[in-house]
C-alpha cells in the first residue's frame, strides 16, 4: 500500500511517520513540499504519487491567531481537505483526516458523540467543520477523526508550556472552567494505524474502509480541566520546581477566541467499530512523561518553544 502523509512535521504527523510504515510505503510531506494553499501543487503531487491512502495530519491549529487570519485558516482547514478528498476519489484512494472537539459549543455536560450537532464558537472550529463537510461532499471514502487537547513533546502545546513556566514562575494561573480530554499525539498515531490496519481494504483498484467510513471521535478516556491537568503534570515530579497553580475563569485569561466550556468526546463508537482501546488521559500522560521527557527538556523547553 502507498500512503501520502501531509503535515509530517506536526505533533500528530511526526508520530504517524513512525507508526504508518508498518502498513506500507509512506511519502511524508511538509508545507514546503506540498503547499495546501495551492490546488495545482496538491493535484500534481497526488497524481504523481498515486497513493492508495491519504492521511491528512496538516492543519492551521493556532486557535487564537485564526481570529485574525480567518482566510488562511479557511484555506488550510476548510478548502484544502476537500481538494485532497476530491483527488483521492479520482484515483480510487481513501482519506483519513483529523478534526477537533472545537466543532462543538460546549453547551451540554455529557460527552459529545459523533452524531451530535456541531456549533463551533470560533474561527478555528468553523474552518475545521468546513473541512469535514467538504470531505463528506467529495464522495471519497473517508475517516474523519475528531480529537481533543492534543499534546506532545514537540512544538508548542500546553504540556511544554507548563514545563517551561515551572522553571521561572512560582505561581501559574490556569483556566479551570473548560472541560476536555488531553490526548497524547502518540496515542492518536497508534490508534489511527490500528484502525487503518483493521478496516482499509482494496477491491478492483478502489480502496475503502469496508462500509465503516464516516466521522469518529478519537481521544483519551476521562475528562479534566486545564488547571487540573497542570497540577497533574507537576505532581508527577518531572520538574525541579513545583509552582502554585491558581485556578482562574476563562474570561480572566483573555484569549482572542472563544472556547467551548465542555468538549469531552464520546469515543465508544470508535472502540466498538474498530476493536481498539483508548487509554485514560492520566495513563497516557504518565507514559508521555516517562518515555519522552528528556527530549522535551533537552530541546523544546530549553529553546522556549
């Protein structure tokens, strides 16, 4: 099987570069190799490589900056996934795409199932929802995997921010009225690879997910707040200094983009359909800190990223 991976230098993409090769030949691309704002570049790359599967891990993920750059966010998150899906359909390939819990408004207090009605509160969520709908409208065989609160030991994310702040701030103010589920990028990559291995088949030159395509939720189990997550990180003993974590309300933080107060995802359909188990967020966090923390401290944290 030939796989085209976009966004290979991102949090999820970097992990997929290490899990997908067990399934076949992987061509991993970054923005410099295939600009998702350029339809001709997308088409040329796909028609040249002729992949059987496209895994789109690229995206505009700067939630607050998207409020100031809606056109760019729409191009990458909304328009490009539809183009990728159309090209996939034209050559009989399937597509896997990642979306977000921020397609929901957080008005409820029970986990959101895939069939629940989206109602995004910010530009980022609206553009990601547009991407979902463009893929569905394309007619390509697809899996759309919504995830939440992604962290890793690379790039910029909540975990690395907390580790960095702990070195020089005795008191850290952290939002405590948003509820979600922190999800390690490695869990996402491993689960994605299992799902593809379990469901992707080929018949007559057409690759499909055996009638199991559609929208699914893929996140760790359980739920927490940003404040409780910060306290869990520091309680693990991974930092020399343990700052005081002070809970604050969202409106005290002053972010440009509105966030859903509750965006926990119900992943039971994903687990039943594909026969996988998604660990509780506390288990995944402990594994991430144990397996990759030296890399984070030695590179990302030191560099201030």
